[in-house]
C-alpha cells in the first residue's frame, strides 16, 4: 500500500499585515502574526481589521493564518482574551499559537490550537500530553537533534511537528527563561523580553575575579550568552524525513525586506525538496511564487549562522560573542582618513545611504551611515563613529540599494495555475471550462450561439486574450481550444473568462474548510506525580485548575505572580560556555577554566553558571532583583 503524501508547510513571521501579505506572495504556506494583545512580542500586535486583510490575501492560495496569543494570562484578562479570540475566528483565522493551558478550558470558538515554543516541550512525554490535550501542531525546542525530532514525531500521535529553521536563537529553552523578569521586571512570557542574553558580561570565577588567560587568548569581557542565528537551509530534507511538517522562520520583529528574502530562499528550497520526493511530500498551499531578486540569506540580518544542535557536528561555532549586531559582509578597507572623509578600496559598489561598520581595537562593533560616495571617497553622515586607522576593514550591514528594491511591492508575484477548455455546446453556445491546481472546476457559458466563421486563424489571438490574467491571482497553464475557425468577438471571450474565473473562485471559497480544534482527551491522571514549580508558568486559576484536574499537585505559580525568593534559576541552556571555549569538563586534556561556578558580571546584575555535565546543560542562577537597583 502506498504511503500517504505528507504536506510540508513553510511558516513565515509577520510584524504587520503588509509583511504577512509579502510573505504570502514570496512563497509562505502559512504566516504567523501577533494578535491585538497577548502575543510573545508585545510590540508586534495587530488590529482585528489588519488580520482580516491578511486572511483575505491568504485565502486564494490556501495559505493558513496563525495568530499568536502565546503569553501567560492573568485572571483579570481571561474574559478579554476570549472575546478577542471570537473576533479572530470571525475574520477567518485558521489557528492560534498559545502557551497558557487556560485556553483549553475556556468558552471560545472551536479554533485549532498550536502549542507554542513557550510550552518548553523537552520530552516525548510532554509532547504526547500536548497531543492528547487537543493541540494540532506542536513546536519542538530549537535545541532538538534530528533523533529527538524523530522521537517527538512518534510521540505526537498524529499532531504536526513544527520546528524552527531560521532566525534568532534564544539561549535558554524557550518558555523557561526568567532572567528578564528577575533582573529587569520584563517578562519574556508576557511578551516583554529585554534580551538579557545579548548584553556584554565579564566572565569571572566563583570569587568574582575576571578570568585571565582564556583558552582562546581573548578577553573576559564579551557577549557571552549571545548565540549566532539559526540557518538550516541545507537540512530541510533530513528534518522532513525526521517528521517535521512545519518549517518555521523566526522574526516577528523583523522588517519586510528580511521576511521577503528568507521566505523566498526557503520556499525555493522546499520546492526543490518536493520535486525530489513527489511520492512523499507536497506543499500545503497552492500557487507559484515568481521572485524577481536573488534571495541571499547572507545579505539579510544575521549574527553568523549555525544549524545549532541538529546533528552531532552542528553545535560548533554557535556563538556570537563579539557583537549581537548584524556585521554584514566585508566590502572595503580604509586607505586614508582625511578629516570626515575616508578614502577606501572597495570590492563592491558602495551607495549613498549604506550602513558601514567596523571593529574597534577593543573588538566592539560600531559604524556610520554613508552620506555620499564619490569615487574612492566615502563621506560619513554626521552622528556616527568614524574609523581613524588606515587598514580598518569595513563591513556593510545595510545595503541602501538592495533595501530600496525590497521595499517595492513588485518583488514577487504568486499565481495559481489554471487550465481552460474552450468549446461549443450542443446548441451552439460557447462554454469555457476551467480547472486549477487546487482541484476546483467551473464552467461558464454564453447566452448567445456563435456560428460565423473567421476569415483568418483565431487560435493564437484567442490564447493571448484568455491568457490576460494580470489583474487576478491566476496564470494560464494550458488552453484546449476546440473552436477551430469559428469567429468569436473579443468582448465575448473576455466576458466568458471573467465569469469562469469568478465561478472558480466561488467554488474554492465554498469548498475550503477551516480545521477545528480537537477535543481534549488527556486522561484524568496524566499529570499524576507532577508537582508544579514556577517553571510551569501557571499564572491564573483556570490553568491551575487544569493541572489539578489531571492529577498534578499545584504547588507554585508563575514567577510573574508569585516571585521567588533568594537564588533563582533563570535559564537552562543546551549551550555550554565551557564547551564553546574548548574547556568541556568531560573532555580529557581540554583547555582549562576555573572549576565550579563561573559568573557573568554586568551592570544589570550577576549571573552564576553551573554545569550539569550529566545532562550536558548549563544552568544559570541569580539572586539579583530589579527592585534592588
């Protein structure tokens, strides 16, 4: 018996409606966008009207629209959240990406629920419980290897597995980071992450003294928790084979130029994957995205690239210690500094408005905006830092010409393939049968019969006229013209084409159904033996009741509503600073660092690093409180 073809979904981020529509045009199978409130990126909320515009733009292609409601929720907010979800259901949203278990108990429409990365689904047991609770799609931790993804797919009991493939990496297991709340009163689980991990720290020993003679010979002051960006473009086949159905791009705060570039690159790669495996996979949406620029991932914001822990070799070079900024590509070298003018030798054309940067002697990255380029001379705009040394390498992290091109609305066009059959009916009228790649069919007919013969061949003219679909989201793939030498006025053909396409669209809209939420089938004793801690992020009475009704002992609530005292574990990371420095405690003869606790010291507070070698994890603690400052 032939195996069932599995659909693959490219899931693209959107900070606003314009970015979501651009992602659709550049090849996304699904987009995720922030709700008006309660999304894990508080600054990326969108109105109901904006989201309605996205669902309308997505509908012709069968692209799905997911809305993030993935913060923890407080008791006083539950009624507001329920009303907001009703509005999202009304405007055609396909699914919600959520974190709070209260949504499993609330009176909301039967909208499909997806488990956010904030659920911290680190074990097959937890993934199985989420599937039993009714989640249709579950995102696995970024830290998972291919083997762990395969285990998750087996545990998911038919729920789709979603995995990140590109973008910024959280150093902590997502959902289990409390550093922002403890150190800055800004909770990542409430959409207000202050990016504690991107700060500069001094690496110190247990007594607080800066570590000297580090194994790599560089200084103790760096961005020690800043990771490079994920890039798994070369691993899509392996991920699909391991069980991933949804390939997720991070970036709900990224600009439209970034989303266009990354979406186009991954859409092309998924098309190639499907073409190699037509008997196993297909894309989950319809339509071909014709992109008219080179989707170069190196030109889009990144901190360097890593596939992270996907394979045994993939955990190398995963850090971005020098800077959390986008450095870009080296494009020039300073030959002379003349007041506020630089003479440079460049390997590519530079443009007015470019952003150029360099590393200062302390390896800090800084830069300036180009005001004007005149031959070999670059004139920096006022206000930026300007290099003072001959031989300074310049990096371009903003290409003004490319950015202007990507701001245009014509960088891609997505169309659905249609086939026409033009024929005569038994009573002499004209009929235009239309079918499309979505599986829809319709027929339009004229009221009048046509019997006059043309004086010259008409086939080419008719194909040209019927192929004029520029104001629609269709493109003509095949025309079967059975009229021979019959003469048909152009106006009649144009009217027939318009009616056929409208009927086709009606068929698609009527036939398309939104999947609805699965019932919760979690056994009453599924959480027996579980005693909740602040790591479970229970912030309201409904979520606590859900846990209790399924056998858990509810002991602690979320740290946002029940602050922890004393020393608090604020992160658990798969990333290990010792290993990245070549000083793994499990490697005989490795470079040496002080044993025991290490510290990261910064003005915002001190973090203590403990190394769980048995589980190959680093645990981060602090006793600092924002209120102490």
